[in-house]
């Protein structure tokens, strides 16, 4: 389970807003299976871009790493 800090409020709000509007129960399960804040940041960035062909966990490791890096840059 991810432990959040007070400084993670923007990330938490963005995840909540995305999951509230996405309408895909798989994405909720997907978000709950993530084990680190950095991976959550990459997941949120990827899924919020609206890729309908693949989920974040279907990406290969390099593709995931690119989104994690972009997500960390956005939320730090």
C-alpha cells in the first residue's frame, strides 16, 4: 500500500478526479494494484492521455519507465 505525504495532495486529487470520471472498473483495480508513488504518477499520466488501445500495465518496461519519468517530473 502506498503511503502518501501532505505534499502529495495534487497527485491524490488528480487520481481521484480521473477515477471518478473514467467509467472503467479495470482502471480502478489497476490503480489499486500499483505499489509506488512514482509508478502511480506514470500510470496517471498515461491513462489520462486517453490511450484506448492498451492499459499502462500492458506496456513494456521501457514504455512504462518513460511515463514514470514524465509523471515524476510533473508531480515533483
